């Protein structure tokens, strides 16, 4: 007979303030197989855990139930206590009477207490049927993958590489650098973005432990912590990168045109192009959507021959390339190539995009003089379409009045309820840079609130006020397009309690930060989850900000939520540190709460085989008959097969049939 | 006085169980009718467990999983849906009110939704009254 110890936690007043803890303890004492029941102010404290350990050492209990908060945060702590007391840690079960009882039933203390008793009874029922389980260890592949080559990904990759771990840095664009490469200067120091980023890009690209895979995307991820198998699609660049020197001659001769993504569509680039002047690696690609196949040179075609000279007629890009890196006669696969790598841990640093102005109908999105703040960043950058001169897009004239509008799509129930966090600061930065360069500019900034929580940030803002930049608290209701490419700004000034109206030459929208494109597909490939604001969900909002629910998979930067460069770099270094843990240990534990086939019960029907999401089940011959087998390294313990087996031959350890039936019985008693 | 229905809830640990925890963090209020059994995936819930709970007198049964596309195990919730659709039909065919059985997709970010679902389900069960099987074995 089992000797179950039940420990009921007050959690200060969190539980004890609503639920009658003594009553629950007394009730637990009367349940079958319960050897003892205790209560404590904080079960997770040292003294609380010691109660459990001592009872185990004294031989009083051989199964433990703690009625407290949620197993999602505290199960590992109490399992650790059981283990230290000398009990197999899987002989432990938790009853959630805080998050799912006292916190939500404060209006009904009696009902909450009655529910707590049922929940404890359910946990005791399960505990009665628990079995000891053994953790197994598997070797780890000493390599990491970082997805996303922005400042977060570069930082994380560099840290891992410096720790001595082989790191693959995967970037979807032809160059690493990410959003930071598009920025002119950075707050609150006005450092030139390229000056601080480019050396890091070069260091990452040339680091002996880093293999940079640009123009590449993750195609598939299989496996588990320590042993991920990743397929990476290296997109077709139509340029032999081994030969390409990045001279840009192909782009000069190419007649095909497309909007320049790096300049946020403010200028055109060629079909054959180098992403930006400081690109790392500096390699050309040909965008087949924009390529016009000059001289009939579709990919894989034989060139026509000049009747006079007998020479083949080549496309301008081919002719221009001094390194012979472009050969359009080759049958290059438009799908690119697949590279397979094995890694022990993965960091996702896929960054963000900003909402386009077309989302805001009241903000005259049809006017070329309404731009996003990221577009302004390109307009004031020395590498941008105007060489850093502030010229408004409609007529390339210098504007006299500028308007900044904050919180476009952020803190707005019609779009996103969250704050995008760094817009206030970059708007102030852009205004300061422009005011320094053009002191006669009139700059009006419209805010709901100004949020400058960061080291030296508020000083940066008050400095902007001193420079003569005008700040208005209140929303901009809308913009009207006027003659002469001007815009009328209709706003409200809360401080003076009046509406204001004025004409502006250029309006900058600080539009909301959103998850990058393609992340939904990536999440599905890796089992990542999203939070309410549609960024990747971290394991714990406070204590696990870089970990995820998938062991071995970590987050850095804006893919976890909007954050500025210092916060992204900090998080990336944190992610690198935790991602290195399994690599440094060399071995990882395999969770034993996975499925197992009782071969004697298996009828060999094969229903389970196609149901497994991980292909972990195979049919093998045992004494000449087909029997299901589950690979322990592939099984993730979902239990889909367990529920489908008509012979009840598959058991999911930790969620066994008899355990669940006991819980149902307890809850309906 | 209206009775407090007894709802047995099966909740996947990644989404609905986390959503219920979040309801706690948000101090959302809902009636103490539901008691959750944590399962790794809603796909672990055998239809027999639902029948067992009803046979033992549960007034309502909830199976909670992740939204489609969010399943931690890729597509376990699709398998759940196949099973629960079949089960709802089976309950109706047996003359048992299928409104007592609910399948809900509640993510770990939907604490308020969890509270709302339980409140609505409880009110509906109060209208339906106690399980006519009344807890016979």
C-alpha cells in the first residue's frame, strides 16, 4: 500500500486568504492511502521543502502530493526536494489550488475550498498509481544554430563561437545586418549604426567557429535538445558566390528594376543587386521576379550566336561580371539547394517588421509625403536614396515643417494593444538629428505618452525639448492631402485642451512593431508558440525570458517582443549562455514521460503508426508478427498513439490510463 | 437555489492548462465548477474518459486544447477534433444531451477566454440541470 504525504501550502495569503487550508488538510488525511497531511505557510521555502525531505527520510511517505500553485512553475522544485530526500522524483504530483482556485474564486471561499478538496483528491488518486521512472541520457551534438542575422543573431552567434561552439548563422537575406543595418544613427548616443554594426558583421562572418548561411531559410527541424536535425534551404542566387567578388558590375549593367527593400521602397534597385554597400558577405543575387531575361537568356538556355562574329550573345550581367560568376546557360534549380546540419541547440532571432502606412486610412496613405519612421531612417542615412539629404519624396524639395505621429497601430485596440517600446526614443532621435542638421526646420511631435525608460533616455528627451522641438500630448485625428503636396494635420493638444490644425510638408508615422513574415511557418516547424501579442512565447515571462516550451530552443530580440538594441543585445547574450549549457554538458536528459508499447498486448494493427507526429513509431517483426515499436529519442510524449490504441497496448508514462481514471473517479465522487 | 455543476476538464498542458493559470494571474473570476486534469496534449484524451466521467455523474466535460496550428505536438489537436466530433454525435445518438460536452481551443494567452468559457458553460449546465445519470456506475 502506498504511503502518500499531502502538503498543503498557504502561499502566504494567496491561498490561505481564500481557501480554508486546515480544512483541506484534514480532508486529505481521511483519503485512502494518505499516510499524513501537513500544511505550511510557504511549501516552496527551504523549511517547507525540508518537511517533505524529512518525511521521506523517516520512511513515513513514499509518494508526495503538494497542493499549492501550478506545476508549470513549481513541479521541478518539489521534484528536486523528493529526489534530495531519496525518493524517485516521478512519485510526485501537484494539486493546483492557487492559480486555478484561490486566485479565481475569491468571490466564493466555500466553493473554492470544496474545489480544492476535489483537486487534492484527484492528485492523491493519481499519486496512488504513480510509478518510478528513470531518466536516460543521450550525447549532444556540439553545435548551435542561430536563425536571423540581425544584431540579436550576430551577437548570439559571436558569443557561442567565442565559447568554442561551432555555430551556424542562418539569414534569409543575401547579407547579415538586419534592421540595424538600415538605421542611420542610434539613441541615446547618436552612434552611427553602421560604424558599430559593420565590424561585428565582419567578425561574425570571418569567425572560424561561425558558418554563415545567407540567403537561406530553415526548411525543417526534427529531433530534440542536443540532437536537432535541420534542413536549410539555400535559395538560388543565380550567381556563383564562390566566384563573386561583390564588385557590383552586374547591377550597373542590369536593366531590370524592383523596389529596393533595403531602402523601404523609397528607391529602385536592379534585378541583379547587392543588398547594400556594406553587405557581409558582399555578394550579388539575381531576383528572378524582376529579371527580364535580356537577350533571351532564360536560365538554362543556350545563347544565341552573333552571325557576324560567331560569338555567343550574352546577357548584360554575364558580360559585365569580371569574375565569370554569372553563367545563365547552367540549369540552376530555382528552388536552390538543401543543406542538412546537426545542432544541439537553436536560437531564434528573427526580428520584426513595422506596419505599413496603408493600414492607416485616416493618415492619407496615398500621399508620398506620409512615410514610416523606418523610411525616414533611410532618407536621413548617408547610404540612403538621397545620400542623407532630407528631401520629401513627392518633389525632392527640402521640407520646412515635419510632423511625427506616435503609436500608429500600437496601444490601439483596433490594431495592437501593446506598446512597441522603442518608437518614442527613435522619433526623438530622428527629430534631434534633423534639428541639428537643419536648425530652421519646424518639428512637431504628437504623443499619447512619451516613454523613455532606459539608461540616459530621459535626458535625451529633455535635451530634445531644449533644442526647440515641439511636443504635443494628444492624438492626431487625421491628415488631409492639400495642394502643393502638403498635408493638413488635425490634432488635439491635451495640455491646452484645444484642437490644432496646421500644414506640414512631411509626416512620419511611428508604426507598430510586428513579428517578421514567415514566422508562423517557422513556429510550426519548431513547435514554438505565440503569446497574445503574436510574438514568440517565452517559457516564463519573468524567470525564463529566453527559454521556450521546447527544450533546446531559445529566443533573442524582437521575435520575443519589441525591444531596442541594448535590450536585444542583452537578451542575445543571455540566450547564447543558456544555449551553450547542453553543449557544454555534453549530455542531455531524456524526459521519461514518453510512450511505450507493451509488446505482449500489441495486436500489430498499425493504427498508431501514421498518427505519430514525429514518425517515432515503426512496425517491427517480433516472433514473425508485426508489433509497434517507439523510438525513445523521437517520442515527445503527446499520447496521441496511447489514446488511439484499441488494445490499450501503448502506455504514456506519467499519464497512464489507471492514473487518469483514478482522477476522473476522484473528481466525480 | 441553482446547483453548482461539476465539470471535469481535460486540459492540454501547453495551452488550455496554461490559459487557466493565466486566468489566475489576471485574477479573472469564474465559478468553482471546473476541475482540470492535466494531459500533455488534448490528443491524449480517450473518448472513453469523457464517457467515464459522464457515467460517474459529471454534469459537464470539457476538453481543452491549442488552437489549430499552435499544437505543441504539431497536429495532436486535429486528432482530438476528429475524436470529439465523433463523440458529440455518439452522445446525441445515445440520447445524452451533447451540450454537456464541450471542446474548446484556449491558448496559453487566453486567460480571460478560459474564465469566460467556464462561466458560460456553468450557466448552460445550470439551465440543463444535473446529469440525469446521477453518478451511477
